[in-house]
C-alpha cells in the first residue's frame, strides 16, 4: 500500500518482497560461481570457512549496493531505495551511520552466531559456555518470534518488511512518484487464450491412443496378409531382428507369421490396439492366446 510522506512514496509490499527475493538470488548466484571455482580443489576450504565466506560475499554486495547507493541490488532493479521513516528534508535517505549498522546487524550478527563456539574457546570462557549458549538460543528464539510478528504487521499495514528495518527506522521508498501504467489487454487476452489452449491439450492428449493411430496407418500402407504364413521360411534375420523395434528380440514371441517380436513390443502393441498386425507382412492377431513364444532352440541361434 503506497502512501505519500514528506515528498516520498512508500514502496508497495509486492515490490519489497520481490526486491528481497532478488537480493537472495544475487547472493546465491555469487556463491554458486565461487563453488564452481573451487569445484576441483582438493582442500575443504569453503566448507571449513563457510561462515567467513558467506560474510565476505554479503559484505561485497553491501559495499557496492547499500553503502555505495543506499539501495540493494533488488531495490535498484525495481527503482526503490532505503529512506528514513522520520527525516528532515536534508536526510530523506539512509545515511552512512545507518548503512554501517545495517551491515553489522545483517552480516556481523549471523557470523557471530555461527562462530560463537570458537569465540568462546578463544576467549577462554568455556566455564560460561552453557550459560552463553542458552542465552544465544533464547535470543535467537525471541528474534524469530519478533520477525514473525513484524512480517504479519508488514502484510497487514505495509511499511517495514524486516525487523532490522524497523530497528533502524528505514523503509523502502520510491525516489519519485510512480505514474499510472496503461495495461495492454491484447497481451492479457493472448495469455489467457494460450493458457486455456495448453490446459485443453494437457487434458485431451492422454486420451488419444497414439499407438493405435500409428498401427492403423501401418495397416493402410502395408495391408493385411491373406495368405497363410509359412513358418518354415524363417531366416536368420527374422530370428535376430524384432519386427517392431529392429533390435535383437528379448524373450522372442511370434503371432503365426515368420517374423519375431520382443515380448514387450508385441504385448504393448496388442494391449493398445487389438487390431494390431505385423508391420512387415500385415499378418493379424486373432486373439491374445495366439501370441506364442519362439522355441528356445531358435533363440539360442545368437
């Protein structure tokens, strides 16, 4: 919900959410590229120093985005930036002091949490380890509850998306009033028609028996044999080639003609189309009981 305040316009909630997602994607892209660099490296450098690597990448992004321009990468794409909620004409936008606090809260605090165990050991506070870890757990739980309540308020009233923004008193704003955009309904109509057509295809295609249509076409082109098949005329090629797939027949079957089929080829075609005929000679299958297995002695001729 946009509102005008002191010459600035608050960014709509969807733009703030989109900018946050773009920031996360930018960080993940940088980390993915870094992982590719060390993909074939023998050491476990990235795993061992993952908190430091994560903090360094976030610090680089902060340096060239928030610290340099007062906007994150996602905000710059959507033409919004951080501004002070209650500021004078000379301090409309976020200042250097809040930029540093922003980095300390979003980058420094997560790093301290990840390295809390090592810091306790280095500072020789192992006696207070249990007390410190318990305090950290309670603090983390409290921050999660506060972040949840803040997000619910953001969804209801807009304003501060992150708890850090509320603490610092900064908010995503447009640097200038946004103009009304004219929507092209022709484009929307094309999208609706295309989605309707694609849904129709997804519904109708599973009902189409493609195999049966293929077999009907083959029957028109090959025709059905009217002469009694002569099984004694089987050649070595007939015994070593499936009449459907052209490969060596697996568990060879025959339907009364000299040609041989894989078990899966003949059974799947007959289940899809009860009028299936041999694609080589056009001999039909009178019934499921007429599909017989070729003698093992013939199959071993390989």
